[in-house]
C-alpha cells in the first residue's frame, strides 16, 4: 500500500508537540529523509524515496519538522536545536538498526547533527545541496545591515521566496540558536560513508559548500558529485535517478549490508 494513503501517524514529544510522520516497513538498513527549510514530507524527493524504498523492500521514514507541514509548532519559535532534537527522537523512536540518512538543504545540516548525536545508528549519509551552518552562512551574512537591524528590533524579517508566493521568515531566535549548532568551524568526527550531491546552478547554497564539507569530515569514504546543470532542489527525473543510483551503491556496500 502506498505510504501516503490516509492521515499521517503522530509522534508526541514530551512537551506535547506532535511530529507527523509516514513510515514504511521493510528490511534494513532503513532510509530516513530530512526535509529542508520550509519543505515537508510530501515533497518530490520525499515521495520519490518512498517509492524507491517500496520497490526495494527497504524500511523508510519521512516526517514533518517542527512548525512544518502537518506537525505542530509556531514557526516563530522554531530553532535548529528543536529540529535537531526532534530528528534524533524520530531516529530513536521510529526506526530500528542502522539507517541511511538523506538530508536536503537545511536537512543536510540536521543529518550531520544526527550523525554526531547517534553515530552507531547512522550507517551512511546522503546530502542533497547540504547546507551546514545555514542560519549563519546563508541567512545572517546575506542580510543587508538594515534587515539585520530590523530582525534584532522586531524579532524577524520576511524575505521573498524563489519557490512560492509565501515569504520566508527568518527569526532572531532561529539565528541566535543556530550559533549553538555550527559544525563547519572544526573537523567533524563522522566516519561513516558520505555522498554529497550538489547542483552547480544552485542559487541558494553554493556548490563549493559540499567540497568544504567533504574536507571537514573525518571519514575517508566521502564522495562529492556535482551536477553541472542542476539547481538547488535536484528534483528532476535525472536528479532523482542519480539519488537512486547513489543509494543503490551505498546499500550494496559492505558497511551497510543487511
């Protein structure tokens, strides 16, 4: 049965907040997808991976981050720390055994944090336009002085989005909390296999970010694949085929063999 039939399941956190998720049973290693900023578990890549997992009999988990999609929460209160804790809770509670964690954009930052928090549970990582330290390197530093002043004064700024009519809201709380979770200021003790996919026409996260990230990782089995005509989303049929081939290669490897 397709994983998106019927309402999503709900994981209730200790403070009463709820995480909406869809989980597919299957063999391990399973696959966990972490969506990007202002994205949810019904996006193109998230649903593609559900079909991928179904076709290969793999366990699969996708969920909506705090204040995204069908999960609860006030976006003005959302923080990287909250998303990090929820991702780890989902990994702990909703999966079993080793997992390949796929992170898209800001989800690529969260996959690194999950790997640091739960190294035995993370068998491999796949970053799609991974955006580590995004709140600082991609949000704060790009704001002109007058917008920074407005954020500090009002607590937020709203900026136009390339991907829809609704603006993106960047809050002071998000920026300040993000500084507690930066990872690109030191070597990263992540030894699992890592595959980083990045479009060279990405207007949001420079493709050089993936090269920089590869240098920070302690593991030797790290590969960066650049898609010359690829955009930020990497959601075209040929991009999704690349994602499938990447996962096939990881699943065939001895490090994550069932």
